[in-house]
């Protein structure tokens, strides 16, 4: 952040955040001044991913205080290890569950309790826990659900938002249960998942009907285009022929709720100016964090005004142009700011149409540039403020209210090859089918799907949660020790499809939020790894269910293979792998 004091107590804050309004509001608190004295602005961010929804605030505030005292600009940039030691991560969760199901694989009841490691302060932990609770069902209709959650206060850095915002943590528990159920019943996991998958109109545990439900369409298209069943048979053969290399394949669905779960955040504003030369500036509330929202905003404005994209510029996000913005989060920025942009453009378009109606024979023939020029000379207001509000949000007291505007659906199939001697793996191929409605920009949306998948893959495999020593020193505070996926980890064969004919009435131009939903699909790799490990275990005479804690890191994979090398370690206290006794199964 760079904080520059101005005259009469003003403070200008240029910062790398997903949340300019929160930056402004908190700076006002620490400086003891009014919000109207502070302008926070964001040109673009080189990646936020939830980490800059709130955790940028301590940095901008820490720069603002000395800037105010010294009456000089102050710039504060953290080095990577300091940043990683202080600012927390996604919330590690633990889930405990019981699931009741019939012998033919229909879920009857699901009882789940979630514990989130919040760190030393609350930050966004409650909202993250809420989203986790809203996603414990993932893609499955369960007639009876009980879910409870607790945020645990710990002596760790305060944990925070990360792509998916608790949703993945809620969903992974039921996916583990599904995989376990398939093991117990000896049923094909893909069939079992389909048999329990939501269909049109069924209600979730928070009583929202699932509408325009394309889950099963995604699933069936995925199974077909990935040749899942044929490849699974080929993999079985491969595993018979190889002792030290094992392959596995798995398909995982996702259903992700779009809207902020906190109702007041479901609003957005815009401020649009048309200049005398016909060019347009769009101010709106979303920050460009790499997801391409500025491009989408420019497209929406250009289309609504009926002009080429080249005439539209989206300005930096700025609290004195658009006030009281929500964080650039929850994957709904194109939805809500897009509606606000549309609202403002429609007002300007209407004024222009009314102006044309004054002298249609003359004005209707004008080019855009000429029209604007004439409109200006005739004192037509060429600026408009747009606004959008949505009614969504949950009433926790009465357990009522619409939580989400709609869902984004998807499914992924991943095949992996595991080196049984080392515990390393590589992705052989991943297929994804994603329902993003009628895409505003397929190039951006496919990029979001690919990026989210790879990031989710990192969460599910290489990204061990922070490792501290006994004195609280963080070991994993740089790319050398904290292993995020790199270009070499991207599936060698990566096929992303956007579902066709998926229009729906719930968001701007029939599009859907895409930023976070595909993240969870990275767990298809985790479950594929488990399948490969299962085959190694079977070779070693170990059968039945085994627990593997996320992420499936090299050490966990190696230890799970159930051979004579690792057997002594399994009896050590603190070992990663817990062998669970086989569950009792009851007829129906
Ligand atoms: N894509 C890029 N390139 N960089 C990011 O920081 N953040 C993700 C997602 N995609 C992110 C990204 C997260 S966590 C969210 S909530 C959404 O973008 C927010 O933007 P949107 O609402 O415009 O999708
Ligand atoms: N998603 C992301 N950020 C949020 C949310 C949410 O649902 N609620 C509050 N901040
Ligand atoms: Mo995204 S975790 O909602 O910033």
C-alpha cells in the first residue's frame, strides 16, 4: 500500500486489495477521521483469491498511520516470508460425519459436524463457516441433514478467505463419505454419485429449490466425453500389469451457490460518463484481480450503449467514484456490478433515445460521435449512476430466506499415475464440463475454470497447511517449502468444455459466476490418487476403507500404500494414516 496525505486531513490510499471500501472504512477508524476524507483506489491486483478480501487491511492501515503522523507518503510492501507468517491461509477444517444409506446406495441421512481453525481472531471465519454449512450437501439430495459448525480459536495467524470461501471444505466431507459408501457397497462410485444427485426442483437442507439444474447434464456429458468407463477398465488392466506404478481415475461433481451469504453485500453501484468525443468511462465496484471483470464490464457497457468496445474504458476501482462497494468476492462481481453498469447505460441510452425523438429525421441518422456531440450541445446529461440490489441472504434466526440466487454446476474427471516407491504422482488427463450459463466471455471463463481447477488441485495434493516448529516459527513461508502447483503440474491433457444451451433467468445476460465453483473440481485428482493407492494396497493384501487426510502429499501417499516398508510407521503415535475398522452395515 502507498498512503499519501493530502490537505485538510485527506488520505489517499493506493493498495492491492479486493476490498477498497473496507480499506477506507478501517483507515478511517485507525486514523480517527471521517470516511469522506479517505479515498482508496485499486488499479489492478496481481491476484487476490480471497487473501486480499480482508488481510490487506492491516497493511494499508499500518501505512496510513505513519503517513498521517509524518505528513509524508508511506509505502509498505511485505517480503514474502513476513506476509506468509502473518496473514493466515484458507481455513483448515475437520469434519466428522455419520451417513445412513440403503444397500442399493441411496443416502437417507447425513449428520455432519465441521470444525474450522480460525486462528487468533475472527476475520471472516463465521461467514466462511456459513458457506461451508450451505455446501455440506454438495451435489446430492439428502432427505435428512443435520449440520453443525464451530470456529476454533487457536494460536495461529488469523485464517481467512480463499477461493471457495468454505464451500470446498464443506463439500469434501460428503465426497469422502460418498467414496467410502462406494467402497462399502462395492458399487461403481460414478453410478452411486449419479443416483443421489439433485434433480430439478428438489430442495436443499436450507430449503432452496434447485432450479435450472444442469448437474446431471454436466455429469452425463463428462462421463461420455471423458470415456470414463472404458478408461477405468484400461486402468484396471494397467494396474494388474504394474506393481510400482498405479493409476486411478475419479469423477467429482460440484454445485456452488452464488450470492454473498450476508445479505447487505448483495448490492453494487456504477458511475458512467460519456464524454463529448463519444468515449465512455465505466466506474464500478469490482476490482480487477486477474479474473477479467473489467473486460466483462466493458463488454456489457458497449453492448448496452450500442458502441464498439474500443470506445469504453473501465477506470480503476475507486471509493470516491462508487461508494459502499462490497468486496470483490463471492464470484458474483460480474453479476452484481454488471447489473449496475447495465442500469446506468440504460438510463443514458434512454436519454439519448428521447433526444433523438425530438428530431428523429435529423438525429436518427447521426453516428454515435455526432449524436453525443449534439446531445452535449443540447444539454443532455451524459452521466449516470447505476445501482443493483438483490434480495438474497439467509435469515439465521428464523432459518428462512433465499440464500443464493442460483447455482453454478460442473463436473470433472481426472486420471493420475502414482509412483508407489516415492509417493509422487502426475495427472495423466483431466476433463471438465462446466455450466456457466450463457458465458459473457468464453475465453475468460475457460481461463477461470482452468485456473480454479489447478488451484483446487494444489489444495487437494501439494499444499500442506502451514508447518510450525514448537516455538511457533513458521517453516513453510516461501515457495521453497510451500508447494503450490506450477506449470509442470497442469494436466498433460486438459479438456475444458462449457455446457451448451445453459441459459437461465437469474443473472446478467444469462451468465453465471465462475471464479470459485471449479476450484472444488481439483479434488477429482485427490480421489483418483486414492483409487491408485487402493490398488497398491490390494497388491499388499490390505483391503477396505482407509482414511487419507487432505492434502494427498507425497509422504501421505507413500505411507498409505500399506506395504512392509511403512507398516512399522503406522504404529507410531502421530502417524498420518488412521486405519478405521470396517463399518457395520445394516440392511436398509
Ligand atoms: N482469478 C484471478 N486471476 N485472480 C484472482 O485473484 N480470485 C478468485 C476468482 N478468480 C481470482 C480469480 C476469487 S476467490 C473470487 S471470489 C473471484 O475471482 C472474484 O471475482 P469475480 O466475482 O469477478 O468472479
Ligand atoms: N463469499 C465471499 N466473501 C464473503 C461472503 C461470501 O459468501 N460473505 C462475506 N464475505
Ligand atoms: Mo473469493 S474467496 O470470495 O475472494
